[in-house]
C-alpha cells in the first residue's frame, strides 16, 4: 500500500484550512471579491493541491519542489491575512495559528525528504 497525500497530516490540516479561509472570507466586503478574497482563496487552495501533486511524483526532488510551492502559498496566505486584519480589523488568529502549523509541518516534511536524497559525490 503506497502512502498517498491523503495519509499526510499536513494535507489533512490544509484541507480543513481551505474551508476555514473560505468561511473567513465571507467576513470581508463584497468589494474585495476580486481582490483579497480571490487571492486568499487561491493561495489557500494551492497548499493542499501542491502537496497532493508533489506526493504523486515518482521523483523525491520534484516532490520537494511542490512542497516548496505549498510553503510559498502558506506565506502568501499569511501576508493576505495580515492585510485583511490591518484594513478590516477582522480577527483571524485561528487561521494564523493553523497556517503556522502547516508551514512548520511542510518544513519538517521537506527536511525529512531531503535527508533521504542520496548526496551527489
């Protein structure tokens, strides 16, 4: 039985995170539909989708690349949360906390995968 993305705790957490980002975006004004809302949702969705795509790759180096993209999207969401908080004063502490956990888990997974790569002589 091959381990898939669905077995990864970081993927499971990021799937729930996407749902919560969508819920939080409902607190933002309609004027942000094509701004903050779409960008935050797209970046959040990018996290589990890149974890899944990476996990499906045969090559560990490719897998790591997709995890770095997911990590970048996590940083993007973090920045967008800060902007939404600053402009609209919306409490997004739960999202910030979960996103930090996702980021840490991604870094851990990347380190773990890198340690399994055979170093070039």
